């Protein structure tokens, strides 16, 4: 039989109190050989494994353990650091964050930013209960098979009737409307990344997902391709299409050409669509213009459906029309024998005619133009002028306007405003001795005559520029009105009126010497006029020996 060591036999015979003291002595002795960097609980387990004969630790053992903790504090060992760190395993911490608020630790909800009580190692039941009631969290979970099941209702207006329907957030629809907004209002793409634009959209719907400007650009191109295909299908069912085109140069010295198609849809409503808007490489010759238009027509598949094309009166456009006409004639796709293929822009002809007339009477309105220029060069002068206007209780709705040499309607606006404030200029002269361009009474009379004439031209131009209604039936009557006014003014005895009228009649005869069949056909198709307007107006528009030929040309 093996003999027991003295120590073992002493422990076997010891009372619980004695065993507890012996365990403490052994613990103190062996602590000197043990690494205190290990957790305190490991030290305790180490001692217990070497004294298996001992009974379960008594209350004395627990007291000894706490005393040992105090010893650790005295030796600089932090009990919290001694514990093994453990990762938070509760799912609530995916939606909460720990913050310090006024020195106290709080659990903040990531959805509603509400602070809840937090204790390290404490329960998370109250956090789970909060997540179930959190309204912003419910809103983010809609459509993910979580959150509330109640549908949102919205009012849809269809053909003037309000209909109650179920609202469903459609991300694709939002992106589509966003593209339309940026295209129609010409907003810069970078606006979609602005902080407050995103905040505004999220205030309308918290589920809005912001996008990058590159994504918006791609969406715009996708919509362009989609709309182009839809328009191609619509144009496939159209028999005849009329074209208008114009060229201009941007402030970056880049030339652009715009081509627009006009047609009647299946419901006999006038429609227009921009078919091409592209840069045009210089030089802008007639051949370059004709080639660009032909490429566009082929791309849209409408090269055999063109009935008319309207351009301004540049010489390069005349060459382009001649080339296009020859191409259509070679394919036997020239409608009406080409008699109505080229339509000159009537508004442009009026502009050229008035510009030529105004060059002959610059001296008549020179003092008025210089007066307006002098006043608008200085804010203080303009302020004094407006104060006089208010003292005379005149209308302040119209401000002084300085005309632009290339726009005759700006000259009309300048004269109209100046004539309304005629009495103000003389009173301003009394307050400003440097003002030297006060118009005389004769200047005001001449300006009134010129303004009266320009008012008629302005009204005619507005009729020509109508966009939401057919205008071809209105042209002939307006042209007759202008011709009649020129004939009446040519008999005036005043020299400046004769000079202006003679110059304008030359331009009128240059472009309208030959009958414009489109205007004549439009007037005949108007049930109010028919052939009566042709028979009445042609003798007044064309020479006596030529008007009958033009009447006979009308089909």
C-alpha cells in the first residue's frame, strides 16, 4: 500500500476551517512562482486543481478570493482588463451604437437617433422592444417582407378624374421622372449629387436612393434611345413630313444645325419633333448642309416622305435646297413637282426688310437711342430718371430698353418705352447739365410714325411665329396687310418715310415677287377665305400685268 505524503495526510484529517487556511497558505506560496498576467480566475483554477482532496470552497474561500483581488489592485492590475473581452453577439447591436452622453454611456438607435439606457454586460430586451416600435425602421423595411403590412393610398388623376389607388414606391419610375426633370429644365448633372437635393428627395420619400451624375447621364441616353425608337414607329405611319432647319454659332464659335419635323398625327393634330441637333463642321457650305440633312433623314427612315423644307434666306441654304431637290427628283420622290418644296422663312424675310428700312432712318431715332444709352450707363442717372417717373405718376412697369442692331423688334420696344416717358426726358435735362441728347419735338413725331409702322410688323411676326396652331392659312392675309401698308406709305411726302418705304419694297419684291403656292393653298383650304382672298389680294400684291398668271398657278 502506497504511503501518503505528510501534507496529504494532514489535509485528509483537516477540518473545513483548517483546510481553508492550508489552501490559503499554499496559494500564497505558489503565487510567487505564477505569472500574474493571466486572469485571476485562471490562478484560482490552478490552485484548485492541485488540491482535489479539498471539499467545495466555503465562504472563507470566497473571502480569500476577494482579498486577492484587492491585492491585484494594489499591484496595479485592473480587474476589468483582466477579464477576457467578448464580442457582442446580440443582433440588436447591428442597429444600435454605443455613445457617451454627458458622461453616461447610452445605446443610440441608428434609425431614429433615440438614446436608451445602456449598461455593460446588461440585458438588451428593452433595445429589442424599441426596434419593434421604431417608426423610421418600419419605413425602411417596407417591401422587404418586414415591417407594416398596411398599404399606402394615393390619388391618381386620369383624364380629369381622381382615382383612389394603392401607392407603391417604384424606384424605376423615380429615376425616369428624374431624367425628364433634368432634360426639360436643363439642370446640370452634378445637381443630383448636391447634399440638399438628396435631403429634399428623402424628405418626400425616405426610400429615395441617391445616384451619381454618371448614372444620370446613362439614364438620359437610355431614355433618348427609347424615345427615338418610339418616334421611329410613329413616323413610319406618317405619309408626308415638312422640315424646318436653322444654323447658328455658339459663343464657343461652334456651329450647330437643328432639324425639326412637322406632321399631322392620326387625330389630325399638328405635331413637331426635333429630329437632329448636331454640330456642323466649318465651312458651312450648301453641300455640307445638304449632306447633314440627308444623313438625318436616312437615319430616321423618312427620306421618301419629305414634302417641304423651310430655311432662311442665306445663299448657302439656296444651294442646299437645290442639291436636296435634285436627290429627291432622281428617286421620283418629289411631291407636287417640286413647286412647294422650298419655302422661305417669312419671319426672316420680314426681319431683313425692316432692317434695311431702319438703316435709312438712323438719324431720325439717333437722339432717342443716345439718350437711353446715356441713362443706362449709370445707375445714379437711371435712379434720378425713375424718381421723376414716380413723381409724375407714370407707369413704372416698362423700363428703358436699349435696342440691339440685329433685332428690329428691340428698336420697336425702345421707341415704345421712350414715347411713354416723353415728358420725363425734358425734366431730367433740368437736373443733369451733362445730358446733351434731348430729342426735339420733330424727333418725337418721327419716332411716333416709325413706332406705328413697326407695331404692324410686330403683330404680323407674332402671327408667323405661332407654334401651337397651323399658320399656313394665315400667311397670305398678313403679307397682303404688309404690302398694303408699304403702298400707302410710298405716297407720303416726308422724306424719311419715302426713303424707308423704298428700301423695304425692294426687299419685299426680291423674295415675294413670285407666288408662294404654300401660302395660296393654305388660304384656299381655309373655309373662311377659299378663292375670294386670292382674287382680292393678288392684284394688290403683284404688278397689274402679272397677277393673273399667279392666280392661274393656284391649283
